[in-house]
């Protein structure tokens, strides 16, 4: 009787072990099937680092830092109190896609066309927040087709600077994806900010001033005034194709290269005067800001350059730079041709209400910061040799 009981116990243990290995084998088969399925998917459907990056974009950096603190208590010393979202706030953000410190998330992202105002603040200048970010808006078609009258006084201000002899090395290449962006003070009788466009009197005047200011500081520059909109008209392309068309300009410049190392796409913001103007020591300046395309392999290097120029400007002229902003996603270009060079920038020079005098003042400051960076870089390279 006892012997039978012992055999029964042994049989039960053997069945448990066999069942365990069957479950293990089944789990491994399912795992391999899933791996095979994922690798068999087309590239656009696979999980990639970009997919993970997009999935975690809404997670605040302070939240990640809070989790690091759990593993290293010494990090706690630098963690700001009261700034890390609670677990409840994090869950609310993921479920509703609403960020409590970003008013755009409450309703704006659901409105058609509102994504044009979207973007991220990478470095906030003095007074910069999500309510006054740079705006990229298409101009009225009629303003692009027909030029308004031009105030001759304002036009003269933008070209009265005495031009210096150009250094042989053309290190900075200045171009314009939205060539016809203009400023209301330059246009007679135009009051609608969406109509601030002109085929001749436009943001290219700002590029001329930047070129002259760079050359005065010993840095060579070239301005390419190709009318991108005219090219779009010839090819029957929409205004949204501006960056695709201007890409050919910078590609040609990069191919020739030689001594060109920096590529600056100059634009005009659509924000109004109270956002784009500052008075420093009794002088009015048009504020500037830097836009970085978040969808290119040079993102980190482009960002590093923009951060440095922003810092150089802010150290001497606090509040003149509105900061560094990132643009990405289906509603915008996402590259701005910055994938063609690690030293490429998009600069928003003032807004629709700024005067040439204010813009000239700002281009002097920008040229000073950029030339300092370039000459310092040359000095470092010279030391290395």
C-alpha cells in the first residue's frame, strides 16, 4: 500500500516537470514567431529607435531624471523641487495628450491648420514661452503675384551701408527659402501682415546687411538671391514646396564647397512687433531666433551651433535672441535642408512690423556672434596644426 503511494507521488512530480518544459518550449516558440513576424515586416512598420523616440517625446526630461534619482541618490541634490510631474499628472498626459504647461495641447492640436504654430522650445530666450513662438504662415497669393508700392526712404536705409572689400574666403553662404517675405514698414499702404510680400524689397535686404557686417569683421560671405517663389511658379509647384526648391541652391553650394562652411537660411517671422522687438540701451532691435529641423542626421550638431550663437548674443544683448526652436512632423518640413551640413541654420530675422533700422542693428549683433565663433574655431584648428 505504501509502495503504491510512493510511486504515485513520483509520477505526479514527473508530470509537473514535463508540463513546465512544455510551457517553456511553447513560450520560446511564441517568442521566436513574434521576432520573425517583426523582422518580416516592411521597414516602415518595424519598431525602430525613431519609433521609441517618438513614443517618449511627451515624457518630460525631469520625469526621466526622477527615475534616475531612484538609482543614485546623489542626483537628488540637483533635482528641482516641485517641478517633476506626479504619477497622476503623467498618466493624465498620456491618456489625454494634454500637457498642463503647454496651452496648445488643450485644443489647438485638434484644430485644422493649427499645427503650423506647433514646435518645441529647446532654449527659451528672455520672455519666450509657448504663447509667442515663431509662426510660419503662407502669405496671401495675391500679395505674391503683385508687388505693392515701396517706401523709398525705408528701401534706401537697407542699402545705404558702404560696402567693404570682400575677403577671399566665402565662409558663410546666405540664402532664402521664402525669398519674398517682407516687412510692413517697407511697403506703402499694406497693413495686413499676411500680405507682407514683395519680389524685390524683402528679406534679401537683411541678408545683404548680414553679409556686409560679416565682411567688416573679416569673415567672407555670399548672398544667393534666387527667387524661390518664381521657380515654384515656373514649375507649377505650391508654396509648400519652397524648401524642396531651395534645396537645389544649397546642394549646389555644398558641391562647390571650397571655403564655404556655414549655410544660413534667412526668414521673417509672422509674429507682431511686441513679440519681435526689444530696446537695449536706448536702441531698438528686431529680435531673432533659430529654427532647427528635428528630422535630420545633423540635428545634434546643428543644435550645438545654434545654442552657441544664441549664448554669444544673449551674453551681450539679453533678450535679443528669442531662443532655439525645433520643428518636426507632418505639418512642417522637418529638415529645412540642414541635413546637408552640420553648420546649417534657419534664422528668423524680426517680424512683419520691424523696420530696416531695427533689422540692421540685429544683423550687426548676429554677425558679431557668428564671426566670433568662426574665428575662434579657426584659431583652435590652427593650434591643432
